[in-house]
C-alpha cells in the first residue's frame, strides 16, 4: 500500500524588489471579468467567468468585496513576479487539443482557465 506524502503549501517569498511591481486596481479586475462574452465556455476546471460574476453580483454578494479584493491581490502577486515557481505550470500553461486540418496537418488549440 502506497503512503501519500503531504506537501507543504507554497509560501510567499520574503525578498523585496527594488522597483515597485505593476499593480492593477479592483475596478480594472472587475472590468476584465465583465468583458468576457456571455456564454464563454470553461476550461478544464469548469470555472466560467459567469460563475465569478454571479458570486460578485448574486445572492451571495455579501462576500463580493472580499472576493474581488482577493482576486486582485492574486493578480498583483503574479504581475509583481512574486508567484511561487511551483505554481508556474498552473498560471502560465494550458492543455493543447490537436485538431486535424483539411490538409491533414494539425492545429493545436490551447484551452486556458479563468
């Protein structure tokens, strides 16, 4: 019987950058989320932009400010170059689906996540 090892979650780096990182505001993040066309399909994880909009504007909107602030903090973490390298495969990658072209070539289609 195999024993699964518990891995520690990634931690925030302690190094301080000499220049301030690129920072986006909450309003910009909300605008980007609202810019997805209605009916935009989901990625492999099943999360759609509409799910986030529903959480921000629906019956559960009591947590909307905290959710939007947290999403903004994560985006700023990535933009500031402080994303742990162990997460790079999740942040900057997408699975490829090969589609056959009429000339028998292959067209790779990348499907990312929200």
